[in-house]
C-alpha cells in the first residue's frame, strides 16, 4: 500500500501545482507583469501596457500606448470576448471587441527607420506575391462584433472615427461600417464607408472592398461638395486584381487598375487622371490651391520586389493663380504644361527612355526634349548612353518673362524683353556636358531698386558651358557681354570647378573688360565721375577650401577726363589669403604712371578676428609718390551744376543737438599702421624724403606715435598726437597734436605754389604747433580746436607788400 500512497500523494501534489498555476495565470498582477515583460521595446516600436485582466472567455487591457516614429496610439481600455481554450486549439472566435476613447496622433515627431540592405535570399523572401497570400492565417478566424470609437489627430485638426460591424467567417461576407468627421475653423469633412471582406475558408480571404462617400463644406464651396472612393481587391484562381476609383461631383477623377499574374510575372497596371481645382479644393481642409485642370494617362509595370519599375504616360495641365502655393509665384500667371515620359528604374539606375516637356504662358516659355535614351546611376553618378556623340537632351528658352522674377527680388524691379537661348546636354566621361546651342540673350534690360534706376536699356548676351562627371564638375562663362545703344560696356569670361571628394577646393578664375565712359553713363553711376574715354581690364582668381585665396588685377588705361585732361594709367594687383583659423593676409601693390613718371604704393595687412574684435596690422609703403599725378584724378569729379539764383535769405533753423556717442568710430578694431615712403614729390622743387610713421589703434585712442620726414630743400618734420575717446565726457572725443618743423626754408615751396612770383618769405625758420580740443564727433573739431603756434628764424626776409608804379 505504501507505493499506492506515494502515488496518490504525488498526484495530489501535481494537481495542487496545476491549480496553483491556473490561479496564478488568472491573477491580474501576474498577467500584467508578463505583458509588460514581453511587450516590444525597440527604437522603431515601443508598446506600453498599464494593466491586464484575462479570463477564460474575456480579456481586458488598460492604458495601452504604442509609439512609432511619427505615430502615437493611446487606448484607455480594450475588451475582447474570446475563448482561450478554443484559441489554444487553433480556433479564434471573437464574439466582441470593444475599444473606445482611443487617440491616434499622426502629428507626433519621428523619422522613417533606416532601411537595411538585404541579401538576395532575404529579398526573395520579401517579394510581393499578393495581399491574399500575406494574410493567410495560422488559425481559424471568426469575428462577430467590433465596436471601435476614437479620434485621429491630424495637422489640420481632430477627426472623430467609429468602426462597427462583424460577420467575418468562412463562406460569409463580413461588413464593417466606418464613419469619420473632421471640423476645422473654416471647413468640415464627413466620411461614411463600408469595408467588406469575404473568407473562402476559415483561414483565407478572397475578396476585399472599400466604398466610401465623403462630403465637405468650406467658405469657398458653401453649398458643399461630394466625393467617393471605391477600392477593390480580389483573387480568382491564380490571379489577383486591384482597382481604385476616386470620383468627385459625380465624375471620375483618378482611376488605377493593377493585375498580379500567377508565378513570378510582374505586376502591370494603368492609370488615368482628370482632375480640377473644384474636385480637390473642398477636401483640402482650408488650404488654398491654385486653379488647375490636369488630365493624364499611362501604364506602369514592376517586378515582385519593386526593384524594377517602368512608367509610361502623358500629362496635360493648365495652372493659374499659383500665388496660392507661395506668394512669389503670383507673377507666373497662367501656365500650360504638356509632358510625355517613359522612365525605367532598376535599383540605383534610372533610365530615361523618352521625355518631352513644354511650358507656356501667354507665349511658349520652355521646351525640354530627350534626344536619346540615357541611364543614370544614382549611387555612382555615372551616365551611360547608346550614342555618346549624339545629344541627350535639348533645353530651349523660348521666351522666359522677366516679370516672373519680380516677387523673388524684393525692392529690385526688372523690365525688358523675354530671356531666350538654348542648351544641349551630351554624355561626357560617365557624366554630362552642357553646351550653349544658342546664347542666352536679354535685350532692353532696365533695373531699379526702390524706384531708383540702376541700369537702363542694357542688351546682355551669355554663352556658357558646364561638365559633370563622377570625378567632379566644371562650369564656364565663355562670353558675357553687356552694352547699350550698340556700345559695349562689359565683357567677361569666367570658370569654376571642383573635384569630387571631401574637402576638395572650389576654384574660380576669369577676365573682364569695362568701358568706363559707357559704364559711368548708367544711372547707378550718375554723379560719381565723368570720363570721355577709359577702360578697366584685368583678371581674377579664387580658391575656396580650408585655406582660401583670392587675387585680382586691375588696369586703368586710356583715361581722358571730361575736361580733356589726360589721366595717369593705373595698375593694381591684390591678393588675399585666409587660413583655417580665419586669419587674412592681404597685399595690394599699386603703380601709377604718367608721362614716364612712376608712383608706387603698397598696402599690406594682416587681419585677425577674435571675440568680436578685429585686429589689423597694416603697412603702407612706397619708393616714389608723385602727388601732382595723383591730383590729376580730381578731374574725374562730376560736372558742376549750373549756378542757381540765390534764394531769399532766411534765418537758419536752430541746430538739433547731436547725442553723444557711446563708442568710438573704430569700436571693435585695434591694431597698427606703419608708414614708410622713400620719396614724396609735390613738385620738382618740393620733395619730402624718408617719411616714416606709426599709427596705433586701441579701444579708446587713435594715436600717431611718430611721423618724421626730411625736406629736400632742407629741414625736418616731426609730428605726434592722437584722438582720444572717453564716453563719460559730454564731448567724448579729445584731440591733441604736436607738429615741429626745424630749419625749414619756405622760399622754394612758395615759388612752386606761385610760379613766376618772388617768394614772400626767404630764410630758414623753425615752427612749433600745438593743437587741442574736444568735440561730440570728429567733424566738430573744425569749430573747437585751439592752437598755439610759435615761429622763429634768423637772417630772413619777409616781403609783406609789393607795390608797382607806372611813370
């Protein structure tokens, strides 16, 4: 009996454990722990569960939260009546499914998860073999009743959604009723639809359908509008067929049909489009739309992996009032678009078999036509063509209106004739070459800003070309000219290039020539200078990378002033380098030549910016400077206006006090300028030699630390001083300067200033001058400076009076 007793004790223990397991399994706390433990938690999907209470025939789950990029679903509670025992046996009969108060937020931030590359074996497993194959169930399914009520949050507002119905089972037609309503401050949309599903076995479906009617009211369509959608999917034997029809106001707008043949044959379909603004506007939820009419049709075909897609079609559209999309587009006016295309994609390769696009406004504007098929690899940027020597594409500007640019230029206004020209695109070393088939021309161009004329009646012509290959790109302006009334004003050539790869420098260079007399005749230069003749020419270059360089040459030649004066020629060379830290090193040598006399001036500077402060270390040097030659440029000044009749003298209005500045003119700058000139000639007899000086700039002072020079006729010059700034003073600027001239002989200077006249002062003298003053701004020193002048000399002659008599 003892073995039997032990057996009974063992069976009792097992039974007790089973009972305990069932009790624990039906315990809400254990169920909640298990649900939270095994709920998904990945960057792409997170499921949170608050509480679970499951019985043998009913389950209740509370506080469900599902988070995906761009989507958050919150369900306060869900109840489902289903037999757990039957479900364990492979038979799921949902007698009731209820979820109310749920919220689907489609405005949540997020991003599409990165797509991982698949092996051919993995890709084959994901090939599309029809939606009915995708939903073959591993259990028998029946659904009697569903009651789902909640809302969907859209960018335009909240839509109330209800789904009710049931009847899913083998050999029966299931039916679910869908209602939705969305109301915004200026529109309302209502949707009523029926989703049908038929099961041809307890585990498979053979038909789905969705029919829905929508109605909308907006301020633009107060009488309301209707639309309907019909979506069907069915399988008969080995084939699957899908169709979509979207109708508005009783007329078909979009229709698409797709057939999936048996085996591995590709999907094939057709589409048609016949839409107008009136069809779409009521359902745009208050968003403005341009006026449009669009008609099109085409075919498409794709393999089961959607790796190779072929699309052929045509589109004919008319658009107007494009300012509804963006205010700047309002100037485009009414446009027509006629396009035909034949495109094939396979992986990273896009093949353009045919393309013909024509855009017109009041007149033809733009034409783009493919001349032969071309393949382009999106990954390697390489192009392949059948005939490399033939054109791939032709782009023709039939007449691009300047008025289209008005809204994009702010207060700048353009007027003139339409822009015309043409380009061809050919294959080039695995890439493309763009060449001008006809120059871009723009005639009678006038430009103004804020109503002020800048240029007037210009005729512009441009020839250019560009090349793009996997090795890099290059572009060139081969000939840009601008002129007016048959006179050329500007001629320019330029080119730019950059090799492929990270941190490759962008380089640019070019040449230019400007007819200065004609350029100064344009409104933008009105009143600045006057020339009868003159030309400016030179070249430029730049390289932009971690270290940036730029250079410019300028030659001014054949300068003839308005008064007939022949002006010096000028040659300038400028170069600037910017290192990786932003430090600028610049060098600007200038040579001025007149009647075989040569003046040279060189400016060098090192500019560093740190903590919003710019430090400038500069040097101004030269061997010889002929001041008289430089003074000839004063003849460039604008002609003096005709004398006006003096106005009746009136009492001047009282001056408005100028507020004291809180920072000096040089705020944010500091540094030093050194000056060194070997010879500065004012005339043959007045020559200053060995000029040297240093000017320093600090936050509160501009100081001339020293300036020394020697006169050729004898004597020396020495000067020190500075301009100080103290924001605490009512007159913050303070001036103090000392100038000393020793052993100066003024007679040669006076004879040079008054040729043919005897010098009024002869001898050698010493001059000491001290000046000081304060002012609100530097211009005020003309009224406030006080000076102390001391003149001494020996054995001099002063001719104060010269009397001529006639006998």
